[in-house]
């Protein structure tokens, strides 16, 4: 089926997005290319699809095995067999690295592409792998229930795991040292991201609150309240001025929810829009002009980001 793009008016805060890219299957986590010209996602039918943002035309379609993780717009972690991870270069359509001894679990790559973290709930560990050599660097002791969120700092020197036991653990990636454990939260954190300058860690989840930690002391610098729902996804603009949070209804993921745009300096909501269902993924374009959203439909919604002052 040919992929089409439809433009919608955005004069009011209506349920329709500013633009929509339709897909042949439900998309997963969203990744813009470094130049912002394309957006990629791993769909539920095990196809990694890529679209031209300007036209909405699908420009890439690669079939992968079940259990694959899309790490970025150009990298994927495929699991051809149990305990093995193949790092795939989607641009060259070639294998970059074969890693043995890696368990299944939540998998993320550092921004510079040099490290891979895999969190496995059964063994309660996060395994940190050097992608340049394929060797495991550390097996970090994690919490009960596994990682609800796993995120590297922009410089790759810190790794954060937010667990279903409501705790957050922060490690130094070089030494494997646990530098902070946050234990006073009232619910699990489902979404997290460092600010682009690496100075703050922003997380949100079950208790409907956005927490902003200082990334040196890991003490809470600010909390933002007002979304009014459990928060399942968030994204921060490239200039660090705008935060977007997407919610979900704890009764059912099929209920409509809210997407909130926050001014990071004031902590105020500057725009709200509608999502038909739980927000699965949010991503800013590299120029900060668009926010892409996936809410469990066969579509990627694009919202115009508020202009920075």
C-alpha cells in the first residue's frame, strides 16, 4: 500500500494533528535522521519503515526478525538467536557487530553509538557492551521488575535505569560505579531523557509528575504538575527550552489522552493537544520545529512545536 501524507489545519487545539503520515502497520518508537529529512520506526509487523518527512512518501522498508530493537534512524539490534545480538547498519544494509552472551530485554544505544545497554528483568542486571569491540564492560545490579526506562547521558558517561520497583539507579559507564539510587518516588518512571546539555535528567511516569534532577547531585531541582494523567512518553527540544509529555489512561490504553507542551524555564504548559490513545513515543525533529507522536494507530502524527523566545 502506498503511504500518503495528509495536511490538516492547526488553527485550534483540535484532535487532528498538524500533519499525519499513514503507515501500513502500527509504528513503534520514532527516530528522526540526523538531518531531519526522514523518520524511521519499527512497526508491529516486523518491518522497519522510513518516510520522507516533507512528502510523507515511504523511502525505506526492511523486514527484520521478531525481537529486533530500532536503536536510531540508522541502527538496529536484531536477535537472530537466543543470546546473540546483531547490530545492523540500515543505511549500508550491513552487519556492524555480532555480540554473544547478550540477553533479551530493553535495549538502548548511547548517542555516540559506542555503547549498548541491555536490561533483563529475570536476571535483574543491566549489561553494558562496548560496541566498538563487542565486549561486555559491566553487568550492573538492577532492581526488581526490570527497567521501565533506560537512558544514556548525552556524553555517554552515565546510564540511568528506572525500575518497576519505583527506584532509579545511576551508574558511571566507565567504571560501573553506582553513583546514585533514588528511592523516594511514589511510582515507576516510564519516560526519561537528559537535557541536550546533559545538565539535567527529566523523568515522568505513574504519579503524573515531571521530575527534573540536577545531573551532578541527582537532587530534585524542580517538579512539574499539571499534565493530569500518568505519563508514558516525553521528549525535549534540541535547544532544551521545550518539554513534551504524552499520557495514558491507567484503565485502558485505548482511551483518549492529552499531550502537553511545557516551557522548561517557567514550568508552565503552553499548549495541549489530543491523542486518541496512549502515547507510545514522542520525538523532536533536529531543527526543533516538529514533534512526532505515535499513539497506537497506523499513523505518525506531527505537531508544530511552539516557537522559542
